[in-house]
C-alpha cells in the first residue's frame, strides 16, 4: 500500500514518519506550509506539494491529518476520487467524504503528538471506521503495522473518546502548567512534582481513578480548601477553577 | 532514633511502614481509629493506643500525620513535651508547636498516598523545616533514610508546593475520573486512555508543560470546542469546567 499524507502538523508528522518506518511508501506529502512539507518529505523520502491540484493519482490511501476546521475544504479541493480517503479527526464524521469518493473512513490515533517528542506507536489505540468492508480491511492492515491496539468504533464512541482525551490529557497538561507557575512564584522547579505526577498516573493504572482520589477536596478538609482559595485570590480564574474542581471531586 | 507515629491514615501508614523498613524503631502507633492503629502496629511491630494520654515518653521523634483540621487539637492533647515534634501537613505552619514543645519542625513528603498501593520513597521530595539546627539535622537524618530528595523550605514555599500538588495531582486525578465516566457512557474502558495519559506525563518530563500543550483549546479549534460544549450540555458543571479550562489554556 502506498500513501499520500495530507497535512504536516503534529499528527501528520508522526503518522507519516511511522508509516514510512513501517515500510509503507509515502507517495507524497501535501501541506500548505512549505517548510513543514519539505522537511517531512525529506524525512519520509517523498516529494511534497503545497498545491492540492498537484496531488498524485492512484495512491492506495489518502490520509488527511489536517485541522478539523479545514478538513471539509481540503476534501473538496482534492481532485483525486480513487483510493481510500480517511481522516484522523476525533470529532468529525466519516460522512464528510460521502458522495465525493467511493471508499472512505476514519484512522484516528488516540495520542498527544508533539514534533519535539518521539513516540512509540505500539500501544497507541487506533480507532477505525469505514463505509464498506474492504476499506475497513485495508485500514486494519495499515493500523496493524503501527499498533497492537486497533478498535472499530462508531462515531458516537469516537467523539466521546476524543472528549475524554481532552479532559484526561489536554486539561491535565494545563493543570501541570498552572502548577509550574505556582512553583515559579517561590523559585521552586517544576521537576519537584514529577514523582507525584508519575505516581498519580501509576495509581490509575492499578486502581479506578475514583478510588485513587486523595487531597483536601476528597477529605473535605474545609480549612485547607479555604486557605488555598485565599492563596488564589490574586488570580480569580484559578480560584474559580479550584472551586469547581473541588465541587466535582466532592460529587464524584 | 525511635519514633512515635501519630495518625494511621494514608500518610501515617506509608511513613510508619517505610521508617520501620528503614530500620527505625517505631515505639508506638497512636490513632483514634482502633482498627487502623492495630493493623499498622502489627505491620511495623509496635504497640498501639487510641488514647493520647497513653502516649509513650522519651521517644526521639513524635511524628504527627493527622488531618489538618485535627492537628492543633491533637498537639494540645499530647502530654509529652520532650523529643522532636513534627507534622506532615503541606498547609500548616510549624509554629503550631511553638510554646508547647522545645524542638519542632516539618516533615512533609510530597506524594499521593493510598493504602492500597505500595510506593517507592526513594524519589519522593521530603520538605523539612525546624525551629533550630539540631532539630533540622535530626529530621535530615530521618529523611535521608527514606529519600534522596530532601529540601529545606520555608512556609511560603511549602504552601505553594502543596497548592501546586493539588492542581497537578488531585485535580488531574479528578479529570481522569471524568474521562472514565465519559467513556462508560459509550461502553469503552478507561484503560484505552492510559497510553495517552502516560505520554502526557512523559512529555512534561522532557518539555515544559506549556510547550507540551496540544488539543482543541491550544489550536483554537472553535468548532471542536463548540461541539464538545454541546456534548456536555447534559452536565452543566462539566460544561463550565470545559469552558474555564479552555480559557486558561488559551491564556497560558
């Protein structure tokens, strides 16, 4: 199978490079960002274009890893109707392709990708959907070369998984940024929190997160909660966040 | 050095058992919860009492690992004035002991403790404070047998570290619980998120959390954000949380 990769952002970058490593032929990198397209093309030994009109014919798979708000436009710009067309969005239906191409689906890797950080694909869940069996089979084959965790899901499941991922990953990371800033105020390094953060994650690998909950809110330690709210008085948004998280923990 | 451990909750449990493993003599477990006190006493090979009036004399260290809102009362109940008295709270000053005993301080391990989960103390930061040099030295010696990460901090730093820990650990864990519930609605297991959660943490070991931020808020993907808010319409509190976290990420 040979693949045209459309998009050279974080997801496109990691997918193209891991597919190339898995010995798939990357036929072309398509991206409107010339610099990213060129560099990713070099990395996966493929030509690149910034022009959707120049997209190559007869690839087996057209893999769209582009921002959600650009996906419909980019699909409409692709003159090629053959092959399997799939996108990597957690929130959009496969039906964006309906009526435009014959074989289409979803290839959604559930992970947080940053270009600066290498990643092991082996345990990353890849969620698949397709509009027919042969397409599903082909996407399965593609996924199986990257990961051992392949799931056929429906749209509702994928949306909820994406939403859950935003809470579990994006929002957690933002909490780490908040913690970093709180420590900076007293000249302490963020690294001090790493053993705590690692243990928090280790615990939810063994216990249900509900059972792993600790801290002032879980203990209903009113004095500590009031004290923390007073420390946050200088930052009303963080104070509101603290209050809501405390309420949520107490209701959980 | 021999130690009287006051409190048999999560923190007291792990401290007493690791101190015993590090070959310190636990002279006595003091806890108002008979069952916990008995079991912890058995574990560390020490007698127990539920009565502060029966606390043993002449221990080197009296270690208070009790809820913040009970600490002042329990200190007042301790008839013993000799030895070093220290507490494990992240939020309360060492001066709770002032005027009551001669040598006192803080022994605060920065970690999330659950009785169901064993823990490696070696990398856990232990924060120390003391009212004089000899007490600080003794607490240092105690800490050095448990961990290689010992810090002398002041009250302001300890408070901020505790506040940061609540964001980074307690609130993150609550986000994991939210994610778990979101997945349950579509019959998907929480474990699917573990590779994502692990990678989120691995990333902040290498990059600053600010640089590691991904997701719809960081990309300002308005459609996805609106879509997620609509999925959360059934749960106004989570919707508010989503909105605030999105604002915070966009301001970070």
